[in-house]
C-alpha cells in the first residue's frame, strides 16, 4: 500500500483482486512520524507558490485542509510551477485509482488553458481557436491505430467546434476532404458509438482514406494547421 499525504490516510490494495479493490485506513503507527515529516515538506513546497497558504503554514501547518492543498496544487500545476508525482505499481495495478482521482483534481480542463493557435494555410496568418463548440471545427489526429473489429482508427483531439458522425472535414496537410463515417469513444478495448463530439473531447474516427499522425482536421471553409 501507500500513504496519501494529502488526506493522510493509508491505502491498502488486496492482491487477490489485482489492484481492483482497496481500502482507506489509518496510517500504521510505525509510519506516522515519517508521513507527517513528508506532509510538512509537501505543504512547504506547495505553499511557496501560494501566499495565503504560506501564511497559514507559518501560523500552523496542521490547520491547512486537504481541500486547500488540492486547490493550491491544481493552481500551481496549471501554471507549470509544480509537477505532481504519484506512487504506484503498474505491474500490479496498484495506485491506479489515486492516479485517476488526482488527474481530475490537478490537471486543467480545456477551459483552463489558453486557446490553441494555428496557421491559416491560405494566408499564412496565425489564427486562434477557442475551446468552444461555437467555434469552427478543428482537431488534431494524434494517433493512428488498427482495431480488429472496426478497422483503422484515427484518434482525434477536438480543439474547437463539433465533429458529427457522417460529416466531411478537410485534412489541412493533404488539402483533401475526408468523410468521418463513425465516431467512437474508446474504453480500453471497447468502443462506444457517438453521434457527435465537441471541443475538449478525444475520440476515435473511422471511415477515412488518408489521415496520418499529426494531421490537422478542420472545417472546409475555415482551414487551419495546428502545430
């Protein structure tokens, strides 16, 4: 198991379930002093990025709540002042739940980061696409894969606008239209069919003829090339 320094709880995984089941318990007595030492180091590091937290740290480190820590770590992570590190064992599937919890807690949503900037291939001028479904569609094909059941998949991160199943998009690299016949939301080796995906979503597109890793897909009347 491991100790979560934010909640100050011990997490124990049960080997017979290969990490699927775990329990939150009190920190074992033999680890309490070391856990408190490292929690103070964590708070000190996080407080260096937040004046209000620093003030509370000097007054009484024990008065800082898990919620305040989470908020400060999220703010510092998004501003790239800190890089949170988590413990676990991927071989035994241990630590996966906390990794997902803290991915949600610390990492930015598409609304928390600046709008994406690209280049209009017709004018060579920079253009900005906000993370909004009201903007023209643009997305980046960041991976091409083959699935034994549905064929070739293009994993697409949608930066702006919406992408509908059965619609046509422009491949900014080739200058050709591509029909996206089906859209899936991927769950490991399972696919959930989707009718539409919007800004901030990641999907797998099927039915295309020539899309390569790194290609920008966009609205035909509003071309853009992303980095």
